[in-house]
C-alpha cells in the first residue's frame, strides 16, 4: 500500500470523526508505526501489511477520540519528551509559556529553589531542571496514577517528587522557596460542554475540574505559595481565559507585582505575583 493513499483515507476518517487536525494526526500516527520521519512519509512509498493493520487500528482509536499522545505514548513539551497514557494529564503547548517564565525566574538566581504544584506528567518540573540546571526542583502530585507517570518521567532527573496534597506539601521548605509554579485544575464544573472530547474522556478528572467557579484549587495554590515562598519570591499560575479578573482578585491584597500574561493566541493565560520583600526598620 502506498503511504500517500493510506494517509488520504486516514485523514478522511479522522475528519469525519471530528478530530481537530486530521491530516497532522494521520501523519504523526504513520510516523509512529513506520518509524519514518514526517518529512519523508510520502517519499517512502510502501507500508507493509502488518504496519497497515496496526495503523488502521490506531486511526480507529483516534476516531474514537483517544488523544494522539496516548496512542504514540509520548508528548513533547519545550525540549523534553514525556511518557503519557491513561491516568495522566497530557501537557499542553500553552503551558510551555508558564514553564518558560519559571525557567527565567530560576535563572536569575543562584541555585534557585523551585516548587511545581500538581506535577501531572512532570512536564514543568522536567523542563525547569533541564533548562535551568542549577535549580533545585521539587514537585508534588496527589493522584496515584499521575504520580506513577511523573515518577517515570522524573526518575534520574534530580527533581524531588512527592506524592500528596499540595496543601500540606514540603513543610520543610516553608519560607525558603524562590519560585512556585502551578498549572492547577481550573475548569468550572458548569463548563463541561465546552471541553474537547479528548480531554473530557481521557484526562483525569482531578486534573480538570475545580469546583463551581473553577478556582477551588487556585485558592489552595495561593495559600501554599504564600507559605512556601521566601520574601521576594515569585509565583506563576496558569488559568482559563475567562479567569483573568477572578484570579487577579485572588492575588490582590497581600501580593505585589501582580501581572497577567497572554499566550501566543493573545488569550489571558497565566498570572505572576511576588511575595513582597520584608523591609527591616533600622533604628
Ligand atoms: C492541569 S494538570 C497539570 C499537570 C502538569 N503540571 C502540566 O502542566 O501538564 C493538574 C494536576 O494537578 C494535580 N492535582 C490536583 N489537585 C491536587 C492537589 N490538591 N495536590 C497535588 N496535586 C493536585 C492533578 O492530579 C493534575 O495532575
């Protein structure tokens, strides 16, 4: 079978099923099955029978809206590849910006202490430790299955990973952290209809939903960041597009330099703030 005709058929099947990027997904799955790089797919003419069969199975799974990354088993995030599959949130491209912010903040300091709340696959923590190698990175994850994926991805990286609730995590670091970063669950329970089938059916519930206004976990993040950060330390949190003002209100008051940042599509995406430095009054 020629790769070209197989791709055309697969693309059509995925488009029918409502997949957002049918051609790209068809190509990436064929790369996965054949091991041929994407640029050469239509140049290498033939796919053998066994490959054709596994490919069509994957296309059928994708048509049932299993996330592409669960089928290939990996997700790329900045400069790292994470192993992903059932039970863990697939890291998203928009979160690469928040991770970039954390890396820059870590780079400003010598041996910065960085904490990632809600590690998921470990995408943010692994990016920070690989792009800011002098940083000391800690991560916490509550969900047992997600924790297992994070463990696989972070083993040997130097990141200190702990299983537990972020609300109580790392008491030994109270007041000693330079950068707190979090991509918490933030979708309001009432917004389920607007969520892509792939996410709704395959990302873990604990990674998505967070109470009626979507901010239950964010309120905990604000408290935990305050507890962990040294005076002058910074926090960065990802939020939904509609939450720019509500998250800002959460950080109004005791935080300074509260700023919201937009993503590449110009949507409000993450907020950063500083725990004010303490000023000693000299006598
Ligand atoms: C939206 S996912 C983000 C995962 C990863 N940081 C990323 O950006 O791809 C949120 C993660 O926070 C975890 N989580 C939710 N509540 C938590 C809590 N109270 N303590 C620790 N982790 C929690 C979820 O299990 C999930 O893995």
